């Protein structure tokens, strides 16, 4: 296994994910982890993440320099690379100007070193730094440079120390995966046999240990995340898990019935469906502000669980399908709040469970799918597109009413049906209809209409943190538009959203 030492950078989970992708288990530990603990951990390699500091700042993230003498290969990324250089006697200076975004590096082919094995020069990388290395320590070799950064990568083969100023973990570093692969296989000589099944197995073991005989409830939406989380816990503790499926009245057409059917029948899981539609809709009456809607739904969710939990004695734990993008987007200590995801930010303070269990907290969406497949979940469930906890509430702009919900449900069902007819349901990451508060004039038959506008949203993304709008075939858009205006009363105009994330988010609220 590989240790990722957290020097405060925002990409540490992405590094862990790249390591997993390469078939190796990666573990993240804080910067000040003691060298003896690292030694005891039997790591095959160490990756130092980037970080926000300068090596000359006082309260910087700092590791114990002795970690470089353990005989374990080390790869420093960005600040991590500067830190190695600094503690080994090299020099780091603030450059006249920083480098941010896509840049090209020239690899010194005569002395490229193992990280650049089989990578052609020049190659595009992603830079994000102001400081840079100006002088290498003794016995270190510069391996690459960019126009404004003379030492963009280095190595010391004897001591197995490697550094890159750019971020190989980010997609914009086109050969980044190969570089990480090279570090793992050429430098650390890993075996690379780790698979998502291993994650599933070890997580089930961990859950068994932690949960023991405890009675556990799961917040269950039937979406991929909570289904996989529930299934992991079900495999660990069986009937001690009860899944509470709250039908908040904001689900898609026929969704509640389908979900109940699959998990109850297929898995013999204890699934209890709570019809709470009226309660949610009452609390949402007159509320148009997106953040407020989310807060209300989040709180109401927990209230419902708390009430239901009273029917079960000794319920200690609540399982949630939180995944990594939910965690960062809701704002960890440093990352800014973008919007509060209901399953993280919306928890009220008086929550009555001993603890919340989130087995998927470190994974990205596509990894969650792999875990699902590893657990033997049927493909149609695994490939179900994600559906946000607050449901249609964040796809219905402005105040929510039962009538508007009905309009949105019907429009959305048509869109989904046609995407499947065009066989695009696996290619497009997420697609749905949004009901806007915009009314406009139309003509149908011989009469004037004044009805709502529906927007169609379809995105392609790997991790749901960034994404592109899907280039849907005109024929599909035409068919959907025609069907929606003809079949759904209350809509006379259909538009298509051609905005990426960023700057937009995937959901409209
Ligand atoms: P955004 O709109 O932030 O969405 O680009 C990214 C992904 O997260 C989903 N999403 C949520 N999922 N609770 C969830 O469980 C939420 O509150 C929530 N808000 C957004 C969204 O559907 C997309 O897949």
C-alpha cells in the first residue's frame, strides 16, 4: 500500500483515487505522522501532496524530515516537491510570476528519470504555484522544465526521491496517470493487484467490527450511493440493518415503487417505506430560496428518521451514502461552501444518533459504481443516474406545488424514456428536466398559450465535480421537445442547457 501524506493540498483524495486506479491501495495520513508509525505501516511508497504554504512560512504544513530516510521511495507533488528540496538543502524562491493552469514541460530526455519513462516531450501539465525550486540539493537531477519554471521535475535515484512541480493527479496533466503509474511500478515496484472488490471486502470487515450487534438505520434513497452503502452494511450485519426509504414526495415518476421492489425482493433487505410527502410539501410551502429548500429538506429528513428510530430500540447508527464530492462541496475546513448538500451540510444540531456511518466517504462516483458491481448489484441499478437527495425540489425553481411537481415529473419521464430509446443512458452521466418559473407566449392549435418553460439538462462527467454539457443528437432533442409540449399540459416551450460545470453546477439549484 501507498501512503499519501497530506500537506494541506486540495487534491489529496484525487491522488488516492489515481493510486487506486493504478491497482494499488492508498491511505491518507496527516503531515505530522511520525516516521516510526510510517515505518510500522509497511508502505511501499509515499506521495507528498501539494499544499497552500510556502516552505519559508511559519505555520506551514510540515512533515518530519526523517520520513525521507526510511528507505521508502517518495514522490513530492508541488509543495511536496519543494519541501523535499528545502529539507535536503536546496533552494525554493518566490518566482517573479506564478504559473497557473495548463502549461507545457520539456522533458530532459537524456536524464528523464523513471517518472517520465515512455512519456514523450513536450507534454501538457497542470501547474498551480507561485514558489518554485531555484537550486537542487546535491545529487539531485533536474528532469524537466517549463518556460518559466526551470526545475519542473527532479529526482535523486540513489535515495529514491522524486519531485514534480505540477499536478500529475489532475486530468489536465495529460500523461499524469502514466507518471503516477511509473512511480508506483518502476520506482516502488508495487504488485498492483488491488481491486475494488478488496475495498468492498475490507469495508465489510471494518463495518462488522465497528457495528457489531448494534441496530443500524440507513437513510435510503434508492440512488446508487445509498444503495451501495446500504448493501455494504447489509452484507456486514444482515437483518440488524433497517433501511428507511423516505418518500418525500419529490421523487421521479414511479421511482418509489421501483426501488421498493428491487431491494425488498432482490436482496431481502429490511426496507421500510415512509410516505412523508405531505409533511415535506407543507414545510416547503412558500419557500423559493434554493439554500432554504435544501436546509428544510435536510432537517425534515433527519426529523423523520429520528421519529422512525423511536420504533426501533437501541438504534445507534445512521448509514448515509455520502461520497467524496458531497464532502468537499459542502465545505470542509478550508474549501468554500458551494451549496449545502442535504446529506452533509443540512444536519441539525440535535441529531440523536450516536454516530453517522459513511462507508463511501472517500470514493468518487465511478468508484462507487465499481463497488456496486463488485458486490454483484445488477447493472441497471449500478448504472442508474445519480439523483440528488433533495430530489425534484432542486429541479423545480421557485415555490414547489403539487401541480408543478406533476408537470416536472411527466416532462422528466419523457426525457429519460427517449434517452434510453436512443441508447444513450450509459454514455450520459446525468440527464433530467428542470421546471423554470419562466412563462412565455406560445400558440397551439389556434389559441394563444401562456405556459411554463422546461429546460433539459444533460452532462458528461467522470467525477461530477467538473463536467461538460452533452452534445445530444438533434433528433433526440426534437423528439423530446415535441413530446413534452404535446403530452405535458402546462408547458409550451423547451430549451436545452449548454453550460458546463464550472461555471454552472449540474443541478439548477
Ligand atoms: P452539482 O449541482 O453540485 O451536483 O453540480 C453534483 C452532483 O451532486 C448531486 N447533488 C446532490 N446529491 N444531495 C445529494 O445526494 C444533494 O443535496 C445534492 N445536490 C446535488 C447532483 O445531482 C450531481 O450528481
